């Protein structure tokens, strides 16, 4: 393998950080009764800006895998040693996800074993090991194969209890598998958006990130890398749009068309970031994202812990969040606007510890 000179890709840190900030924005409004539609997930089929956030982060995990482990391989670090660290990190992320689910109920019977961090842990584990033991062409074929097989399974295998394949909420092959095999509480009662079968195409999202990392590590010029990422991202999104005519865009099912469109948009977004931040040196624009990005999962966990306090803190008989939104009753601001302002202020609250860690050059890897 030809050695590559590594420089930290600040655009990737910024992309990761802005993605986490967006995740906090949509996860912690002042009131779930008052939220602007773009800050909500699509009810079922379709795509809103909020539906881009999770796949963007999974994509970034893939890019990071390619950059980090290529560097370690070239340094001569043994794969056996990397295996242990990959497994340990995956277990830590999964365990933290379980802990965050537990503190919302404090009942093992109400524990949700699926979740955002749990899916990240599984995808990271599988894709990291796959990256260490495969070439890019194998990754491309496997990623495409997973999406095609998932499409065929979801659209051709009859949903148990029905005469044909179904793609309705709670009535589809993925939901049936969750109800049969997934222990604990399911997010939607009979199915979970981070369930077992829908994690398979999420691997495809991560593989798209790994292949993007391959392009970033190539010997071509920075400008050509940006052009290729724009072209391939647009092509993937276009193919995903065409595929959605048969297999609709659906975040809950993580459909194959959803993988291609969101992965393509992630490639285009990263390409723009590379051009603006790493080539044109617009660091001031990226500073907030970088501060969040170097400790992304730590900030996500802190936000969940802070929310447990802020949403429970009683003021005038209600939680702090509801009290803040109720200020709209005596002002010309709408409830939705103040709900969004609360979420933006909450992003700022989480920025404080993130900035302290950044200034101290403390990088916590769960």
C-alpha cells in the first residue's frame, strides 16, 4: 500500500460537529407540541431535513474508519491489536446507549435495547472489521449487494400474517422481525426504527462513507477529490430518487433509496466542506462545528444527561422547557418560535463543556 501523508481533515470534524448540533436541535425542543415541520421526522414515507441527521452521522463514521485505520495500518499497528480496541469501543458505545435509555424510566422492564448509540456501535463494529479485511472493490460490491438484498426482502417476502409484502408502519418484515427477536421495550410498541433488519442497510450508509474516505486518501489533487465527490454524490442521490419510485424514501425502514439519497447528499456536503474549510481556509466559519466534532458522541451523551435535568427542573409548576415556551402567551412570539429558541439555547449550553474540552485538548473516545 502506498503511504499517504495525513493531515487532519478539519472539514470532517466540522461536518460531524454540525451534525451533532442539528441532532440536539431536533431532539430537544422546548415543547413537542410546538415544533416547526422541518424539525420533525417525516411521519412515514418522505424526507425532511431532520431525516438527514442520523444517516449523515453514520456516513461520517464510515469516513472516519477509512482515515483512522488506514493511518494505523501504515504505521504498522497489527490488526489483532486493532480488533481488541474496535470491540472495546463498540461495547462502550452500546453500553452508554443502554444507560441513557435506562435513566428515562429506571425500570429494566422498560429498557429499550435498540437506539441511536446502539446502532452506531453495531455499524462501527461490523464496518471497522470489514474495512480491515477487504479492499475497496469488495466494499463497493458488498454495500450494493446489501441494499439490493434488503430491497428484495422487504418488497418480495410476504409479511407474516398477510398475503403479500407490506411496507406500512408496524406491518412489514422488519417490524415482524423486531417483534419476534428484539428484547425489551420497542420504541413504537410493535416495531423500532433502530431495529434489527433495518440496521443492515445502515451498514450500506457507513460503507458509502468508507468509500468516500478512499477517495479522500487518493493521490489526486484536492480540487479533483471535491469534483469527484460532487459528481458521485449527485449520481447516488439521483439513483436513490429513481429507486424511491419502487422502494419509497423511509427513515424508519432505512430503505435502500433512503441510503443512496442521504449518502449522496452527505458526499456533496463533505465536498463543500473540504473546499471551504480545508482548501479556502474558512476556519472561522467552521469553528463551532469543530468544537462539537472532536468530542461528538461525548456531547451527544451530555445533551441527553442535561436534558434529563432541564426537562425535569420545576419552575412555576412545570418543567423549565414548558415554562419557557409558555412565555409566548404574553408576547408576540409564537409557541413554535420559542420552542425552537429553547432548543438553540440548549445547543449553547452544551457548547460550554465542549469548548472547555476543546481548549484543554481533551478528546474523549467512547
